[in-house]
C-alpha cells in the first residue's frame, strides 16, 4: 500500500530515486551496524555497501514499480467492470441472484430486492426457504437438484414466492450452475422475472374464454361460425349438434348447405351473393334446417358478416328453433278460425232468435185467421181444403223455425230418446230447400229403424254436415243422396270389422252419394280438423271433424267408404235406446189425426199482446169458444186496466216480449194486486225467460207461438179448472 501511494504521489521516476536512496542508506547502515559488532569495518566494505545498492536498486525498483502500476491498472479496470456489471444488473427489471450450495444468497441485484420486498441488508445471506412455503420450497429444491445433477440449465420454471409483506407473487425463473475456474461447483445463479400480472391476465383470459365457451354451449340457441368463402363450419356449439343430430366433429367437416333444405340452401347462397355485391340484407331470416333423420326444423337465424378487404370472410350465426312456435302459431290460427266460426254461429243464433220471434208472431196471426175462416165455411168446401193446406204449410214453417233455433242454440248436449225416422225426416226437410235442382235426397228410412238416446240438435248437425258434404261432391254433375237407417247388432267376433265399435245393439245410418268418390290419401285425412279439398270460400274443413266428435260423444263410430268413380258412403253407428217408441198416427196430408174439438168456456179473459193482429185473432177465437175477452196492446195500459178492477177477470193471457214492460214483469205486478189470478204467458221466442223460470214466479202455463186453437183451448181449460 505504501509503494502504491508513493507511485501515485511522486510518479515512477521520483519513486525509483527515492527507493534507490532508501535502499542505499539501508544497505550502508546495515553494513556499519554489522561491522561494529564484528569489528571488521573497511573502507572497501563501505564503498560496496553504497555502490551495489546504487547500481541494483534503481533497476529493481523500476521493474517493481512497473509491475505495481500494471497491477493497479488491472485492479482499477476490474473495479470499473464490477461497477459497470452491477449497474447493469441493478438497472434491469429481472432479479438476478447467486446462491451457494446451501441455497443462501451471496449476490443479487436491486430488482430482486424489489421483487421480494426485502432490503439488501435483510436479503444478504438469506436462504431461499425464507420466502417460500413448504410446497414451493420442495419444487425449487427438485429443480436445483436436477440442474446440479445434469449440469444443464433450467429455463422458465414457475416459482411462487412470498414477499416480506405476506403477498404471493409468481416468478418465471431460469437457473444454472456457478463454477470456479477449476470446474468445481460453488453454487447456483439465475434470473427471476415477476410474471404475476401476466399470470392474472392469463387466468382472466382463461376464465373469460371458459365463460364464453359456457355461454355459447349453454345458450338456448344454436351458435356457429362459417367460412364465407367455402361455407364450411369453423365453430359450432352443442345446441346446433342437438338440433341437427350431428356431433361437433361431424359438423366441423360439413358445409352449411348440408343441413339446409333445398329452398333454404338457395336462399343462403343468394344472401351471400348480395353481401359480396355490397347490398344491405336483413340480419334476420327464416331457414328450414334438416336434421340427421331428414326431418325439417324451422330456424329463425340472425347472422353477422365480418369483412376483410371489402369482402366477407366469415359469418357468425345464432339460430333459434321455432318449430314449436310455428306449430303454436298454426294452432293459434286454427283456434282463431274456430273462434270466428263460433262467433258466426253466435251471430246466427242471435239473428235466428230475432227472426224466430217475429216470424212466429206472423205465423200465429196466419194460423189464427185460417182457423177463424174454417169456422165460417163448410168442411167439405174447397176453401176449407185450401185452409187445411195453409195450416199444414204454417206448421212446416213453425217446424223450420224450431230446427233453425235448435241448430243455432248454444247449450250443453241434452240426450233424450229419439225416433231415428223423425230425426232423419227433420234433417231432410231442413236440407231440401237449399239443394240444387239437379241433386235430390232419397229417404229410405223405415219406422223399424228404432230409437237412439241422443241430442236432437247435434244429430241433426251430423246429418246436415253429411248432406252438405255429399252435395258438394256432386256439385258439378248432380246426383242422388241416399239416406238409410237400419238396426245393427254387433257381436263379439264382429267388433273388429268396424274399428272402435264395441259389441252391442246399434242403429246404423248410411248417407251415400253418387259423386266422383275420393282416393285413399284423401279418405285417410277426411276427418282431420281443417283438412278440406274445397276452395277457401267453399268451406272450413270443420264439418266432418264435427261429425266425428259428435258421434264419438254419443259412444258411436263413423266410418267412410269411397273409391274414385264409385261415390262415397258414410256409416254412422249410434247405440240403440231401450225406450219404447211413442204410438202416433198420421193422416195422409201429414197432419196428426185428432177427432177432439176445442174446449169451450165462459170465463172472463184479459188478453195482452203488442201485436194488434195477434190480439185481434186471439179475441175472436176465444169469443167463438164462449169466453168474454178484453184485449190490450200495451202492457202498461193492461196493468192500469187490471188495477182498476182486479176482480173483473178470471184469467190473464200475456205476451212475453213487449215494449215498456215485459210479460214477466207485468205478471208479477198483476199477481201482486191479486195473488190468486192465473196467468198464461205466450212467446214467439225469448231467451230472457224459460218455462221453468216462468213457473217459478207463479205463471201457470208457458205457451210457445204459433199455437193452434185446439191446443190453446185445452191449456186454458187446464189452468182454469185447477182449484185455487
């Protein structure tokens, strides 16, 4: 160190002189001291002790100083390199470390201190185990041991450390052996980079990808991506596999055209063409998708095109299966059609009710005046015969009104014992006026056909629908509708002949036409709701479906036989009734034979009807029978007249539908004035009151219009002859 300071302070030449002088003085002094003790001091010895150092010391000192200078320069360069090396290590973001064989830190940079959260003094000599848990310490030991055994560096191993503040960080580390010049291993050296942020980003990305994957796979829609150039699937989700029946792998090897119907395939290609031409297209379109089994799926598809260089390169598609929705829409339309038909029937019922009231009032007047006229002409005269024909026509008109009301009535089925011959006869009479001139109905029903327990309105509807269907089949060439009825006993072994028919006693009604017939494919669907071969304005396709529903509700079966060119026959099987048929005798003119005459009387009657013609004919007929009759055409005036003298009358006959005050209200007011007065109510048609409701308020009889004087006189006598 002294030589180093001497050289630094004086330079090489001055230091050489100084060293020579010091050596010479030291040599002379040494000689003199030695001579004094030995007693051999000579002049020659003194000269040698001075001259030899003077000659040798400069050369030796010069070389010594040169060596010292070189060593000093090497040391200085080494320090500069070390400083430069440390500056570089401290300036990088990665942590650099050197550890001994035991794993204790012997060298590290500032970045490692920052990463671990320790100061240099705290970190120096610290073992790696101090900032790792047991699991990670074991993993690091395995890595370092592998490097030690193989001599090969380990790059990029995951290293989780615990900082001084307790937080955990992820490091991406590389480690290699640290050797001496002789090759002996002294420890390990390595670099560690804090990748915690990257790890979190990667984890977030994985979670995001997983969420997206789950969202795509569990979305209630088919999602896929398609190469716009080739039409190949590049990505599909599970729902598309579910829709089509193909696996993911199969779909990814397929073209979108492979799962589209012919029309949808052309539609897809046309849309891609329009996109290539730069034209705007709707983002939503409906396609027919074919599944693996060839069945069609109706898909509502939303698509988005992605472009590069102005051309579409891929298409993202979201498709919803709307097959059930379309079916529901079809069903909704069917229900709407049914509702419209129901509303039409309701309107017909309302119209029929209004017409029936007015028409029955008119018939009442006609029948009444006809009966009055018969009272004034000889029974054998032509006029009386004409009047009988008029009466018969009025009765037919009355029956027609009854059938119209029954057909349009909106109530629950009411099964009663019915003569099949009567039901068919009524239906034929109702249908005949509406038939074209080249079509006629041939009624071949006999009284022995038997009885059925059925709703007359519904059975008439069955027959009218079958007549209408036959009429339509023969509209172009005319023909005959043949109606037959016969008993049919089905044994146990015969039940299979008619599918669904149980063994038992039935009445078989057959409606056959001479039309062109129908092929098997039409016959197989003839009873399906809304299936029809008619034009839109000609029918709804509900007629035969209604027939089957009604027959089934009556525990019966309906079948059809047909072939092209051979006409069509419908066979209706209805269970036979156990009731006994009524014994009725009919005259040749269709009127029931009855030898009884109208019942006379002499009581006082108040007759109330807002129709003057009915009031007049009623008064005249009752006067002819001996009654004293006073008429009123207004309900309020009638009430005033009765209130003026309640004991002036023995009976009140009133219409139901009248302005100002209806018949039931008038009856209540009259019975309030005199509780024992009998009241008979007449009505052309009214849904406001029924016979049961009329009797509940105290009315003695409920008489529908039009009525004949014979029947009416009996009702009057029955009411008057009952003791109060």
